C-alpha cells in the first residue's frame, strides 16, 4: 500500500482562497525475477474525489461584467487498475 497526502493550503498570497487537501491510497503488487517483472497497480483504491492541481485564477466568462478570482483545478484520478510488464536487459 502507498499513499499520497497533502493538507489544506493557501491558494493565493493574501490567504483569501484555500486549496483543499487530499489523502489518496494506492495498492501496488509486483512479482520480480532476474529477467522480468510483472505488476498490478490499483490507483485510488477508495475512489476518493479529489483535486490534483489547484490554482487561484482570475477568470471572466462571456456575459460577466468583471473578472472573478477563484480556484481552478484538475480533477484527480478516479479508481483505476493497471497491469505492467518489464523485461530487464542485463
């Protein structure tokens, strides 16, 4: 098991916007031999909704009279599984 964790933090200089923290758990298992490795990774085991990148950004949509400073973000990875195979050239 491995995890990634980051706490709430200010998203701008004057601390008026906060970027929310997250705690994500992944499961990883690998079978390794001298010449190869086979692995399974399960990302976001508990399917937690989280925001990966968060920035204070000034935006202005069509029809808005003045710009708005708000947090824009990239959504975090949902539950997913990956299988991998590695061959070692030695």
